[in-house]
């Protein structure tokens, strides 16, 4: 068979190929300057965006204060920042309070331990996101990493002093609550979603429906408060659950209800022919569900799943209601220091950067995962 050269392609088809792969100038002309009103809107928005960018650059970089002198007692002299207020940012507040914001009231000389914990969590996320590590050994990596996290945070061995949960705070608390909460709530959500679709066990279905509707009908703050107050009443005498575990259980139960509905949506979107084909092959219910139904259903709901993950990662800031000091709360605590009380903008910008970094990483990974898993369907 002879090759088809450009001469054999009709002129009309060649013009369509040019339009299908335009250059940047052609794209800008078609999308930004296609008509007089489109050009006007583009120029107006461009002017506003440039003004905002230049103002932000001038405030955050050009006129910013990066360091301040300290007095003999070690108290920061914020007079320089006070003079620059409204003209330039005072990033010296982050330089002075970053350890308090990131690690809370954890003993100063032992803060290398929560710093390693944060790195362990980030490494665990990276390894879990690489598809070639999606094997049985990944469960062992999770168990080993989470065990190391607990050992480092508590200490009490190998020369590390014991540090109780009352002194934990900052970014490690946020990562612990988010990671353990989503890791344990997702399997529970799958079971609840399957139970809610069950046709042979009406009692289990009713229990799952009541659980989902009850949890979704109340805000997370009320669930955290009830967990803090009610859990000890159901425990045997002499057994007390610490605040961190109460908050963790509340987040797990709350997140599982929302994730269960997302998973159920994926199960309902799957054609019935998949289940019928698995039944024709003689597969058991759990093999059919684990190897045929769930993988395809979860692939369909990757965007809402990740959206729920991101939401609950940020909702960990609500644990303040039961006395836990997460990343956002420690930012507020840092601002309680009188010299820095008027520089909340800089602190909240720093906190926003941290939250955006984690949330953007989850969003970016979900898009790439969705593209890779749906590549065969797009052909």
C-alpha cells in the first residue's frame, strides 16, 4: 500500500488540519480577539489583571519587610513593619512564628520529630500515587510509615522524651487527621455504598440509609462536639479516649457518609451488563464486586472523590471545637502575640499557600489519573 502524501489530501482537508492545530497567535485571534466585543473584554480584563499583579508585586516583594531587629529580651521590634503597613508586607511575622504555626506547642528542641513526620507523609503520598507501587506491598508501606509517625510523635524510647497529644499541633495534626480519616473512611464508604444497594439484605440496607442520612443531616462541628462529649459515656469505666482519637473517629464517620454517596453514584452509572457478564462467568459476589464492578465504578467518580478528599482536608480546621490546634488554629495563636497582631494578612497568606499546595497536588494528580485510566475508553 502506497503512502498518502500531502498532494493526495484535498485542499479542504488540509485547511481543516491547519485549523485543528493552530499556533498561539491563531489561538489568541480566535479566542481572545475574535470580535470587537471579545477584544474589548480581553483588553479590559488584561488591564485589571495587570494592575492587580503589579500592586501585589509591589506590596509583597518590592516594599516588603523580610526581617526585623530583636531586642535584648528576644522580643521582635516591629516598628519597621508598623511604618510599612499599607505599603509593604511584613513577612518577618512568618520568619518569627513559622515553627509555632507548623509544629504548635511541641517542645522546641524536639521539633525535628514532627518535621520528619511531615516529610514521611509527603513521601507516602508520592509513593501511593505511583501506579507501579499499586501492589500488596503498598499496604505494608502504609503500615510501616504510620507506625513510624506514631513512634516519632509520641516518643518515649531511644532517648526521645514522651510528648502527649496535648502538645501536638500545626501541620502534623492536619495531616494525621486527614490521612487517617480518609484512609479508614474510604473502605467504610465502599461497604456502606454496597450495603445501600443491597436487595437481599433489607435490614443492612436500611441501616446504611439511616447512617448516611443521619450523618449528612448534621454539620461536622456537631459531629465533632458529640464525639467529644458522647464517646466517653459509651466507654467502660476507667477507659478514656483522648481528644485526638475522638476527632479522628468523628471525621472517619462523617467522611464515610459523603464518600459512600459518591461511590454509590459510580455503581449506579455502571451498565448492568458488567454484573451480568460476571454472573455468567460464575464469579462470586465479592470477586465480581472487587475485580469487575468496583474498579470501573471508582474510575467513573474520580473527580467527585478527589473533590471530597480536598473538602475534608480543609475541614480538619474545625477540630478547634474540641480543643485541637491544627495548622489554621496555630496561625490564629501566632497572631495572639501583641507585636504581630496587626499582621494577620501575611499569616493567612502563608497558611493559604500551604493549603493550596496540598489541594493543587491532589487535583493535579486526579486529572492525570483520570486521563490515564480513561485512555482506553477515549480510543
